[in-house]
C-alpha cells in the first residue's frame, strides 16, 4: 500500500515555481529583485519558502516574470518539469 505524501506548504510551492520560472528565463535572483524593486536576499527567502508572500507579492512576482499568478501557485508546475 502506498503511503500518502504530505503536501508542501503553499509558500514552498510558490518559492519553487518562482525559482523554476526565474531560471527558465535565465535571470539571477539579483536581476529578479531589481525588477521587483527588492534585494536579492528577499528573492532568496521567497524561493526557499522562508517567508510567506501576500497575494499582492504573488502578483508582483507574476508581473516581473511575465506569467500568471495562478501558475506560480500551481503545485504540479515544478514537479513535472524540474524532475
């Protein structure tokens, strides 16, 4: 019998998807931070799931990355293409 895997926290899913999209675009954390008007350490904390983003921040990241906010919250996005 298969064991159920605990779902990741939404902040971890968001961080993973931000990192995935950022690297797909060939951006550094510093470059993404510049687009957001924030520093590299903030982007790093978001990507690692250390801090929780508000919905406004999710939207800001989506605009900076040219993607849909829903895509950055999709738990399936990173699993299929990162592994």
